[in-house]
C-alpha cells in the first residue's frame, strides 16, 4: 500500500542493513535520499536499481510535496540518509512530519544508528539516556547547553565532528568536572573502530596520545549525573528536615 518507509542504512560496515531494507529498496517506486551519489553506491553494492530522488536539508519542504503526491497516487517511497537512521541528526524529520500531516502512512525499517550503537557498547548504565546530537558551533551557546545538562540523571549522547573533538571535550570537562566518565566511540563498525572510556580529566591526554584520534566519526557519551546532584529539591529537603527537627 502507499507508504513512506523510513529505512536505516549502514553507519560504516556495509553489511549492517536488514534483509527487509534490501527488499524494500528493491521494490520501492523511488528512493528519496540525502545524497544521490552515496545512495547510488549502496544500491549498486547490492545490485539494486530504483529511481533516486534528492531529499537533502535544503529542499525537504519541496520534496515533501512531491513525495505526498506520489504517495497519493499509490506509490511506495523509501526514505534514506547517508548513514544510519534518517531524521536522527539527518534530514528526514520534516518530510515525515509533512507526510503524516497529509494523513498518509509512514513506517520505519529499523537498523543502524550511531547513537544507539555507541550506547550499547559504552558500558554506561543507561536506564535513561538523553540524545543531545551535535553541540552548537558557537562557544557561548555550546557552554550554556552543556551547563543545562550537568545535573541530568541520564547518560548523555553527543555527535561530534573530528575537527571539534578536542575543543568540545575541553568544554565538557569545564562543565561536568574531571570525575565524570566519558566514552569516545570512534569509527563504529569500521576498520579502526575504537571505544574508549575514561574520566573527563584523562580525556585530553587520551585524545593527544595518537593523532589518529582526532580523525574519523565520533559519538561522545557522558555518564549520568549522580542522582543526588539531579535532585533539584535537595536544598529544600535539607532545610525541611532541619525545620522538622526544630519543631519536634
Ligand atoms: N543518522 C545518523 C545516525 O542514525 O546515527 C547520524 C548522522 S549525523 C549527520 C553524523 C554523525 O553521526 C557523525 O558526525 C558522528 O557523530 C555520528 N556517526 C555516524 N557514523 C558513525 C560511526 N561509524 N562511528 C561513530 N560515530 C558515527
């Protein structure tokens, strides 16, 4: 039936794609993709030849209209990004929003996402996690955001570009302090995959120890704030306890 399928693709290792995704990519009437060159490579790798439709950050609104009319004509459209899950720090969310507002069907084909892959191998205890994604590029905005997260009782997940990893790590150290655990999940599923956990106080030394460590793709995770620090009412509770003692 006419549906927009949101299809996850590999984040490095080309084999990380589901059988269902491959099947869908072989029968879709069109594949809307972030970069037609990248998706063409993936399709060729699997012997798939379906029409591609450019759907990047700058044309999401217009392409959504095209997709909507094609769905209304009964077509099946696949939506992919360059890597991982569309809409997760990638184009796609606006298209999905528009398609749903038009009352049409959207269905996910789950698969790789760098955030969840990194979390699963981080060793951080993660009953709760908070996906932050990319930090703002302006230092002031970045620091304000980091400050607002210092007492969040959830593992924090960041995406970061290699040329900013050293600077962002220094900003995290300033915000969260040297004791907090950090995990660098680098080049996941690729040849030089590396997952390193240390305290924020030790992080700069680890990054500096090997020049390769400032290259490639990174997910950075920060351990959750201790529950006590996350309790906004802590001071109020302390005062209340004293008052109750005084009154008894
Ligand atoms: N949609 C993708 C997903 O589901 O994970 C994320 C796309 S976002 C534009 C790209 C960022 O994801 C990179 O800068 C990096 O932070 C992270 N990333 C993607 N692939 C990765 C990999 N193989 N290893 C580590 N991080 C990765």
